[in-house]
C-alpha cells in the first residue's frame, strides 16, 4: 500500500514545493484539482508541472478528475454558500457515487509514495484533506487483519 500525503499548490514557493516532493520520495504527483490550467496556477499549471515533476523529482504526474469535486460543490464552498462541513459531506457523497476510493487503489496502488495536490490556503480547507482521510481509513481497513 502506498504512503499518501497532501500538498497545497497555493501560497507555496517552488523550492518548498519540490523539496516536499523529494523529501517524501514521491513517485506519483496526483493532481486532484478541478481546475489546473489557469495562469493563476503559476508553476503548478498542469503542462508545466508534469514537466517539472519528471525533471526534478522523477515522479509521474497524473491529473485525475474522478477524485476532484464537482463544479457545483466547489462553487458553493468557494462562494461561502456551504460551510466546510457541508462541503465535506457533499464531496464524500460524490466520491461514493463515483466509487472513487476503489478507483484510487485499483489505479494507483503500484506507487509507493503519492502526493495529492489540492488548493488549501490559510483561510480555507481543500478537498484533499477529506480525500486523504478517506484513503487513509480505507487503506487501514485493507491492511488490517480480519477479525475472527
């Protein structure tokens, strides 16, 4: 089972970003942001980040929208229509509908160290926090011995 970490693409300098990936020995950078192509993404814009990950950390880069929130859920959270708890529940329900946790382990269990990319800031949470909790608890269930 892989080690799974999260990293925000917001409010971080490139040196700290890539140092984190190297320190965690990431062999997969899994971008679960809904939008990753804007100029506002800076050095973490999808096309650029794929190149940088390969060149600097030798990690694979994959953008997986199955693990991203829907536009509706994200919009409600960013416009403060829903609070974090509501966002958490809506995102968790969406992941269940998509069978996204099963998708994650089926597709990515070959990797040893995975870093999930999100967009947390000092002022707001990211869905990667929720995803990491769900993956970690699911991972623990998979590796725990069955009780008799």
